[in-house]
C-alpha cells in the first residue's frame, strides 16, 4: 500500500472538508448581517444580484441599480442568502 489511502477514506475526508467549508462560509455570511458593504451589481433584470468587496453574493433589492452600478448598503438576511438595504447618503 506504499502510503496511499483507501478510496473510502479519501471520499470520506473530501466530504468532511466540503461540509466544513460550507459551515465556515455560512458562519462568515451570518457574521456580515447588519454590516455595511460596497456592492457591485453583477446581474440586472427582475432579480438583480451583486457582489460585496469580500466576494459575497447578494440580492439587490432596489431596481434602480443596474449591472455595473456601485453603491453602499447594509447587509440583511434574505430568504436564500444576503440581500441589500441601500444606504441613503447624507449630503
């Protein structure tokens, strides 16, 4: 067996690592709820999406922001992940 792992061990360890990665990603996403973020809109249309400066995907809740737009927002928990609440500038 010259130092090679059995296939069942490899499969189990890979599944364990994927599960750990998913848990850590969810913990990080949850920790960002309520915080501010810079958003870049990556998808327009009826359900626009964007990405934060730390690469979290978010639902864009204000249709005035089109693909390529940038804005600051507070992150909120949505039905299927994070969503944005645009910040109103005080100028």
